[in-house]
């Protein structure tokens, strides 16, 4: 009797080992079905799949589509034409030509960049903390990645939101060439506030300030000319 049991147990363990071995071989031969497609870009951690098994890559192609959709909205078109009108006024002052090198600091989604390009300005750079390709590149307005004096004109409509306004302004001044121009647009304000803003400029002279309407908002435009 005891002998029978032992035999049975022996058979059982043999069968178990066989099954385990076969399972192991099977798993070994099986290609793991991971969720990362073999042609995924070099930085898969920068993509955010909807679920752990959503391996459809979020193609950059969709940026084109997204832009097309964004740029065709009423809101975009209205803001765009408002900026075009605004820059026409700058051109009428003789400060903006097709060959003027322009930098738009804190350019947001890039309305001003597109406006300038539409007008025929050939060399427009837009920067913002968050990029919006192809109009706006990523750069910190407090630390512009450009050499000194490489632009003829610097524009911003977002000085008011700057974390360090004086640093923001000094970077604009640094990037602009001697006799170049800084154009600042802020929420409509009085002489005292204009004086405060002008006071941030260490290397430029005040030219003028006027109230304008930009993208439907009442704003004040301040013109500064960089010292020669
Ligand atoms: C500037 O560019 C625009 C658009 O390309 C063109 O219509 C215009 O004639 C140009 N202006 C000058 C002065 O060349």
C-alpha cells in the first residue's frame, strides 16, 4: 500500500516537473507583447498613452491638424487681424519693415508672430515658456537664448505677467540692437504706471505711449528706443 502511494507521488512530481518545464519553455519562446511599438521614438516617456495598453503613438502629425483647426477659428482670426492692424500702426511710424528682425517675447499661441509674417516681415521669432510649433519656440523670457543686439525690434504684450519684470525688460533690451525698438503693450493704464514701466528700462529712452485696442481689449502701447 505504502509503496503504491510512493509510486503515485513520484509520478505526480514527474508530471509536475514536466508541466513546469514545458510552461517555462513556452514562456521563453513567446515574444512578450509589450505596449511599446518597436518604432517608438527615442523618448517614449514623453508620450502619454490614454491607457497602459494604448500603443497608438500620438503622432506629431496631429499638430498640423490641431493648428489648422485652431487657426481657422473665429477667435484666432479676429485676434490675428487685430494684431495686423496694431503692427500696421508700428509700420506707419517707420519702425517696421519687411527686413526688420523681430522678436515676440511671451508670444503665447503666436498670434503676433503670424500677424507679422502675414504682413511680409521675413524674420520673426516667437518665444514662450511653452512652445507652440511652428510659430513659437520654447524659451524663458528671463533668459533669452540669443546673443546681444541680434534683433531690430522686440515686442511683448505680456510684461505684466512676468515673474521678474526688470529681468524680463533687461533681456529684451539686451536682445535688441542699439537704436532698436522695444514695443510693450499692457492693460490700459495711466501716466504713473507708464512711468513705472519706463523706469524698468535701463538702456532705452521713452518715445511715446498711446492707448490702443488690441484683441478687443483696451491697452496702452509704450514705445522705447534703445540707446545707441
Ligand atoms: C513686404 O512684403 C509684403 C508681403 O510679401 C509685400 O506685399 C510688400 O510689397 C513688401 N514690402 C516691401 C516694401 O517690400
